[in-house]
């Protein structure tokens, strides 16, 4: 599981959900969401750590959105990898050594 999205569905006045009995209190909704988020993020971290030290084939897509000096690409399993490199690598496949993990991407080096 790489990404997740959780929404709270709030009752809108006049809708059937608004008239339902036994509504879950907001504090319980938030507590459940926080527990779910913590679990999912720990699983993402555990999975991403497996990549550290490995060499992955990466399709170089372009410059990183957050740092123009970095390139970004994707592995064959759709993991985002950010690394330093020349712009002439865009559109090519490169062997990238994964050096660290972050919640939503891996950091690598050529």
C-alpha cells in the first residue's frame, strides 16, 4: 500500500445520514483515524526500508517538484525515487542505488 486517503463523511442537514441514530462522536472518529494513519504509515516505512542499499531500475521522469537540482523517477513497482543527476537523463532508464527512505519517496544515487 503506497498511498491512502481517508475521508470523514459528515452529516449534512436534511440528508438521511443526518437523521440516523447512534452517530459516532467526532472525538472517536478522530481517534480511529489517527490509529489508522499511524498503522498505515508504519507499514509504509517498514516496506520502504527494504529498498535501502538495493539498486533499482528507474525511469527518469523529470526534475523534482521540490528541488530543481534533483531528478525524479519511478521504479517498475511505481515507487518514486529522487536523486541528483543531469537533465539529459530524463526519459532514460537508470540504475539507482537507494540510500534512504521517506514516507512518500525513496532517495537514491547514481
